[in-house]
């Protein structure tokens, strides 16, 4: 297979490789999750993964690294590349960990997403791909897609994206973030509390405004039923319907952020 693009998605305890055919052809997607070994670092896991047959192709024109990691949003007019490391470290102290600070510009939202990658992990990646790589925060394509979606209709919309035992809650006002925060949650009861708390904090109207949840939703049916007890317009975003049954939506286990990157770009 003449692979032109590879996406490596790195989460807290997850790792996957996605190989894409050349653009302009009937796009073929090979999604290959890698079983992460506990007790060793992610950089060591990645080294081992690179030794696995068929994980990567010898013919790669472009490599994207999709990082699911804590992030800091800064208004674009206040962003200073020389100060981003200090600002990020103030919000997320590194401790003993050595890391590389990165950023993605979100022009549609007039914001910059600052995030970090472990320095050893960055070294493993750059040693393997000497031609360079493109680092993308996992939320960047999701924010972009749902920001565009927020312009449909006249109701305010609140979004909750579940991934990696975390819940990202965010909303937009025109071309800005109105709210964005991350909550650690692995069960539906905590998620219900956080969603309704943010809804109340933003003074959204239960009879008029909308709440949309998506991703790896815990106890989906129960959570949606409970949300509808309080909110008239609560919905689950189905990736297959959202992306008109694009090839990526048919791959079992693929995270929504990765589907979005493949289907809509960054």
C-alpha cells in the first residue's frame, strides 16, 4: 500500500497508528491500535511499537502526531511565543518531568492552544521521522468542527466531549470561546453533575438552548435520559451522521477527534 500520510495518536495510556492512502484516490484507512504496556514510559512503548511489523510504511510523505494531553487556551492577541513556556508551567507545573512546549493556532476562534509533550517522547518521534512532524492537540480539530456546527440555528449550544476518562466542556460565542474546561470523570454520575453545573454557570435556558454530548460517553442511554429530565434539548452527536458516513466513522474504536482530523482536517 502506497501510504502518503500517517497519524500517530498518543493519549494518557493509549497509542494508535493510522495509515492513509494518497489524496485523490478512494481513501483507504488502516487504523492500528497498539497495546500499551504498563510499567514503562510512553516513549519506551513507542520505541517498541516502531519495531512492530506493519505499524508504519516505508513510504511516508507526512506524519501528524495527535496529542491527547492537558492544554491551555490563550487569546490570540495576548499570545507571546517567548512567554508561553512560563505561562503553561504556571498552569501545569512540570515537577521532575522534562517536556517540550508546543502550540496550535486556532484562527477561527482567535485563540492559541498551548500544550506539552514529554521530552523523551519528542526525541523518539523526531529521531524516527527526521523530515519533521506536525504536532496537533487532539481537541483542535474537535473545537474547529463544533465551532462551525454552533452556527446552525439560533440557540446557544454547550458541548461535552468524552475521551480518555476526561470530559471537555466548551461553548462558543461568535468567533470566541465562551467557556472551556476539562474534568476528570470515568462515570456518568460525575459527568451529569459537571454538565449541569456548567449549564447553570453559563445561565443557559433549559427550555431553549441545546446540550450536545459526544465521544466515548459512559452509560450513554442513562446519561441522556437524566439530562433530558432537566433540559429540553439534549442530544448525542453521532459521528456517522455528522460526517455523512465517511470511511473513518465505520472504524470501530476510533476516537472522535481522530475521525474529525481524518475527515475534516485540523
